[in-house]
C-alpha cells in the first residue's frame, strides 16, 4: 500500500515539477511529509493532543469472552470519563462489516467508537493476538500495558465468579499518576485473531 501511495504522489508531482523551477529538495520534503501523514493516518496509534492515554480494546462480536466483557468495559469508561483517556474498540477481521460493529455496540451499549481493523494494520502495529485484549498507549504511541483486562477469565471457558486482579485499571491508575506500570504485560484469554 505504501509503495502504491509513493507512485501516486510521484505521478502527480513529476509533471508539475518539470520546467516549473521547483527545487528537487522541496519535492523530496513534500513526498516525505505525505508519506508520514498517510502512515500516521492508516495506523493512528500516536500523538493525540486531547488524550494522554488510549485504551485499545481488540474485540470480536462472535467471541463469547468479548461479549462477556462488555459490562466491564462500560464500567471502565464510566470510571475514567473525567480523565484524559480515550477508549477505542478495534475489530480485526476480514469478514466483519461496519453494520456488524454498530449492531454489537448498540446491543451491548458500548459507549465508545468501534472500527474495523483494515488489513490488520492496528493489530500488527500493536501486536494484538486475541480478543478481547487491552493495550494502553501514551500520546506518543508507546505501549504502556498489554494483555488481559483483569483475571476474571483464566482459561478458555473458565472464569472466576469475580476478578481478583484488575490489570488494566492498575495500569491506567499508574500511568495517570505518572508512575511506571508495574505489571506491563499479562496473558489475555480469548479468541485468537486469525490473520
């Protein structure tokens, strides 16, 4: 995809540069700027001035564990609504459609945006492997936490009555208080992301 974008830019720039007095360095700088903007837009995991942290939830409407966690996700959004944290649901699947995502968000009252992960770009960039999985990034796109939301599910089809460890919440609290995230990685339990 990136090579195709380069070709398109060059095809548009070369005819206008010939005989126009443009300097080659300026053209190269414009191409670099174009590529940076497109890469940032496609993957979009960094630099959001409005929020200090982004929580990426990798979800699948067909995954029973994703369905089971929707109530906990709503609680987290409510708990952090006055903090500089944004929540995004990412759906890594070739077959999912936008209307499936809208239907899932409506049915489970998920109060944040959901988007299809086209060509698994965000999943690959953040190295997501299962649904549900939570990944926290800072404003520069650095991963601060990756893994399970909590320890409610400890194996496929096996869960506790209630969680006893709240990994994601602990990570958010630490990051918001300017402290290091002590448990920066846990093993998420859920449905594998099939690339």
